[in-house]
C-alpha cells in the first residue's frame, strides 16, 4: 500500500545580538563560541515534508522550483538523520517557501532548517521535544538551533573535545519576546544570493585571519555582557554590544579576505551613526551578507525607517519585532 506521512511547520529567522563565527575543528557542526539571538517576527519560512513510499528519491522544492544540488544535499542529510532515528525508509518531498530573499544573508538557513526539522520530525512520527529538535536543526545550521525558540535565545559553544555519540547541543530560550521592547529594521541591500556561505566563510576565517584568536577570546565576554544587559533591559548596552559583536566578526572575516559588505552596507552604517549622533539610540548588526539590521526602540522605529529608506541602494526595509518559536501548522499522519 502506498502511504504518506506529512507535516507542515513554520519558523522565523533570528538575528544574533552576540554572534557566533567559527566552528570546532573536529566536525559535528559545533560552534566555537556561544551566541545569543532574537527571533524575528515579520519574516517566515513555511515547509511541508511528505514521506511517501512512492518516491524514488528525496525532492526539495524551494518556492515551487527544484532547488540546486548543494541545498538539496543538506536537506537530504537532515532527512537521513530523521529516517535513521524513526526507522522510516520512505523518501520525502520537501516544499519550502520564504516570504523574504533566500540565501542573501537574511538568515534563511536558520528559519529554513528550523522549519524543516520541526516538519520532518513530526511527519516521521518522532516524539521529540524542542530540545532534541533544536539539536537536529543545529547539525545542519547552528543558527537554526536558535530559531526553534521565540524571544531571546542562547546557544552554547560546542564541547572542546569530540562529543559522545548522541550528545545534544541545543539552543535555550533565555528571555521571552516581550522582555525587551525592540524593533529590528532589516535594510535589504540586494535580492540576490550571497557569494560565500557561512560554513566556507568560517573555515576561511579560521585559516587565514590573523585576528581569529582574538575573536575567539572576545566573543564569550561579549556574550556574557549581552546576557547581563538584556537581563537589566538596558537597551543602549544591548545595542552597543550587538554593534561591537557584528563589527568584530566582520573585521575578523575581512582580514581573511571575506568582504560580505557592499557600499550600501557602509552607507546604512553611516546613517545609523548619524542618527545616533542626534541622540536617537539606534544600533547596527550585520550577518554574513550586505544587509544591515538596525536595532531601535519601538517608539523610534518610524524615524529610523525613514532615515534608512532614504539611503541610496536600500531596496526596502522590513520591520520586525521579537517573535515566537517554530511550530507545526498541520499534519496528516497517514494520507492515502
Ligand atoms: O548558522 P550558520 O552556521 O549558517 O552561521 C550563522 C552565522 C551568523 O549568522 C553570521 C552569526 C550567528 O550567530 O547567527
């Protein structure tokens, strides 16, 4: 009999306020430093996984079209882990859609692998909680582990030695979304895909940057200070630390020859500093792409948005607030 098992899940991207850049060098996709992020509403990935005995191989459709070999391979790797854990042997069709530019440094891998993990675990009938599902997502994209949860979320550095088989490294929620009133203005600088993925970028940085050891030493301090500033709901301290974390990460990457920025990135950064010089507390953070995300208090978001939209080259500004975790939208345990 031809049976299929299907589930749909959604997840939001997250932006790290204290960033991770660099992995343990013995594999297992373990971050070398801790990180702390905020999950963003306003952008969303929705993914349906259908395990179907009639399929001969796994299929990955992104926005309705077959995805390239690279992303498909990463999806198959996660599906293989789910099959190994559940005993399910059927191949799967994965249909995923983002309501924001894919692979342009807008954290689509975070929301993508979080939604995929939740949908695949559910479709396979595994009775896994968020902790184990977060670990599954982390094996594909470390930042995806954080998108399992809403609000402010931390992910420890991986262990310093090869972990035991089955050891988990999962993200943890630290403060709920409403803990700190916050607006995040995503200043979209390109709709195109980024040149160098974060895994290759991290490897190149660790190999070639003369500043990598300094980054590895500084990032845990920034992470701890960020937690303290968040605990105190001290928005200027959160913003200053976030901007420092992003600039230190990019200084390290740039020293290895990896320039994710464009002229628009620099111009938005300058606009943030000009607005701050006028007494408005706004701060910048930047992931592995050209888009600046501006952090502001909700009451300053309209003014900050007006300023950033006026920067030549900013295509649009997506306004986000702290959002919720990944969730199952619907499932069919055994569809014909
Ligand atoms: O999740 P990955 O392995 O694709 O890397 C994410 C790296 C940054 O977004 C730049 C920083 C972070 O902590 O999210």
